[in-house]
């Protein structure tokens, strides 16, 4: 190795799901929303005078911050926005996990957490989920440098009841606890309302709690890259200090306008969440009849295992049939497939293929 390479920061990057270049595939591998965003989004991206591209954006993204604050009924000082929740979470890791003590998160969870920890030299310990992929609360009681959990968890789809989340927050008031709620909008309940198990419901009680969410899944804007965090004004100030020390203009003008418009269209949001939940219930039943089992999912995907056919084999067969799902070649989950809930038509094609395949098998 040449000498200069000794001085390089070396990281093993996160591996995102495949984004195939070919068309006419059924893409159920990265939990994108199968429906387009609200029509208000297209209207908001006004290209007529070129200003939206020519001018620098508002570094505070005020229009978007205020729209999110209004939607959740919180003060704008409690909202931070970023380029997807990946950017928001990376800022959180840099900002809040600086103690030098190990941070804690589950062994099976969003696989970006350990990547950021490594990148930012943050020590961490993973805690084993139980046999049913549930978080064991007492694992999170010992002294630590901070905690991050995804709820519902990825890639399992398992939702942790709010009282159990609160128990973790209450046992850790001297560190920041981050709840990544990328999938919470898909929880069963009244469509488009703040879900019953969202940690937003207990935010006023805990200064050390930060809730992160994204427009990528429930608001059909993965391509726009919009994420946000809601917490105490002090926390948000610390996050903004880190952000402005890095890049003043993270959110571009199209993203700010598109995000604000998406939040305004509450009726559209509620209707499409309802459609995805209905498809999830229907397809869940069909998959069980085909011999699949899975935990109850409160997300826009199902994490399934088959009673006799290995997941890897099914993944390959589906791939050849141009149906792309996600397979993780990792301990404990290497016999599972994560299948995004697509449109009814897409899911019917998936079920028809599996029916055929499993009959010949
Ligand atoms: C998808 C996802 C994110 C990141 O979403 P962005 O597209 O970066 O907003 C964060 N956390 C979890 C658990 C996710 O599944």
C-alpha cells in the first residue's frame, strides 16, 4: 500500500437496495411508495422563471420547517430538516453521540447505524433482539452514550408499543434517545393521524427524546430526499449548528417546495396510507396461505420466511421473473425476504408467481 493511504479514513459503506436500470420490473426492494406524490407537489415545483434552480435556497428551509411544524402541532423551533432522514440521522450521530461511551442499538436494525458509528468513530454495542425480533428493554438500562431504535424496526416491521419505548427513554434521561420512525405512518389506526405508538405523543415529557421521520416512504418522495427530526428547541439548535458547520444549503429549493406541498395535502396522504394498509392486510393473508410466516408488520413491507423453501432460492427465482425483493445475507435473517407493499396489481403478480413456483417445488 502506498504511504499516503495510511492517512486515509477507511470505511465500509452502507449497501443500498438495488436500483435496476431496466424497466418493466416489479420493484419491491427498497420500500418506496408505489403511488405518486400528491399532485400539489408538481404544482409547487415552478420552473417557469428558472428561479427555483438559479437562486440559492433558504438555508433554514423555513417554508418546509413551518409546514411540518403546523402538521404536527409543534413550534418551528422544534423541527430540523435534512436531505433525507439519512442526512438527519448522520447529523444526529455527529451531534449527540459525542461522549466516547458506546451507543446502543439492536443487532438487527437499519444497517446504516453501524456505518455512521464507524465513520464518525463512535463506539457502539448491539443488543440482541429476542426470538420474535423484539427489543429487550433491560438491555438498554446500563450506562451508555446514547440510544437509537427504529420503530417500527427495519427490516422486521415489528412495532414496539409506546409504553415500552417510553420505558427506554425514562431509563436514559442523561443521554439522547433517537427513535427513527421512518415507517410509523403505516401503523394501523386512523389514516394520516399521528399514530398511537409514535414517540411524538410523549415528546413534551422528555428533553432527551428525538423523533426522526422521512418523506421517502409515506409521502412518496424518496427521490426528493427529505427527512426531519422533532425534539426540544435546544436539540434542534445543536443540530443546526452542526449542519451549518458542514453545508449551509443542504436542502435544495425544489425539495423545500415539494415537501411543504406534500404536507399540505392531508386528504391525499390519508387516502394513500389507507390503500397501502389494505393491500398489506390482503396480501399478508395470501402469503400465509402459501406457507409463509411473519410477524405482524406495521410498516409498508412484510418480512417473511417460508416453511420449506429457503429465502435465497425464492429471491433468485423472483429476480429472474423480474420481481425484485430484498434479501439480507446476514446472521439470523438469512432465511427471510423483505417485500415492499406495492400496488394491488404488483402484489397480485407476486402472489401468482409464488403460487406457481411453490406448486412445482
Ligand atoms: C428508509 C429509511 C431511512 C432513510 O430514509 P431517507 O430516504 O434517507 O429519508 C431511515 N431509517 C429507516 C429505518 C429507513 O428504513
